[in-house]
């Protein structure tokens, strides 16, 4: 910690990634969205299958509708945009892992541009409703959306330190336990 130079800067950047669910209404420039999608496209995946496509949503009525389906993606309601990863729906275990990597990379690329983001999951009937709303074929897998926008400053100031377990509780040396 406190290391100077590029490594220190990069570690500080990684340490600063938080979920942002409250946004200013300012639009996110196309160039920024392009960078985010390019970082997503270049993600590694199991067997390099790249089992993903993306639906980028700006339309306010659609974002509101997505926020309202069963699940926890309510923060899409006031986000300037959302990205919904659409997974191939062929290899559940691998695609779940790939999707997690993808979402984290989208969040990091956004953060590099000062854009905040949060994952939101669709569950239960929400999944079919999202497919219907976005015209996604039934056989594809949809689980997550990522809300994106410039963080609302007041909301950011209200936040405390990230609640995380200390390393002493989660790291084992040589053997577990
Ligand atoms: C797999 C996964 C699913 C998540 N699902 C949701 C969700 O449905 N809705 C939501 O608001 N946040 C969701 N989050 C964000 C977590 O709540 C967040 O990462 C956690 O509370 C830590 O927040 P912080 O990094 O701001 O401290 C999800 C995160 C992950 C990794």
C-alpha cells in the first residue's frame, strides 16, 4: 500500500472500484461507450468462445421498464444508459464465469473514464420479461445489466469505506485452516 509509480496508481485504481447506483443525468459520450465495449470484447473466456453479445440501452422508457421487472436492477431507472450482456446459453458453468469477468471489465473500463456503474440481476419472471422487452431469443441467457453514468456527487460523499472482510479472515498460508 502507498506504493509510488504506475503499479501504485493501478492498484489504487482497482481498490477504488465501487458499485455506483445514483447518477447525474449527463449523457455518457459515444467514445467512452466505445472504449467500454472494446474492453468487454477483448475479455478472456473459457476456450476463447466469447459467448456474449451486448444490448446497449439509452431509451429512458426501456430503462424504466427493465428497472421494474423482477430482480435487483432498479438503478437502471435513472441511469443514462445500461448494458445487458446476452450470453449464448450453451455452457452454463463456463458462461457464468465469463459473464462475471465481463461485468467487472465493463465496470473497470467505465471507471477509467470516471463513469460509475453497478451490476443488477434479473431473476424469476424478470428474465423472460427482459428478453421480451429487448427482443432477445428465448434460448439465450440473460441475468445481468450494468447501469452506467457519471456518479452523483452527493451520493458519493455519503458512502463510507467498503465493507470487506479483513485478509486475516480469508487468507490461508500453505494449507487451508
Ligand atoms: C455477482 C454480483 C451480482 C450483483 N447483483 C447486484 C444486484 O442485483 N443489484 C445491485 O444493486 N447490486 C448488485 N451487485 C453489486 C454488489 O451489491 C456490490 O458489489 C457489493 O455490495 C459491494 O459494493 P461496493 O463495492 O460498492 O462496496 C452485484 C455484484 C455482483 C458481483
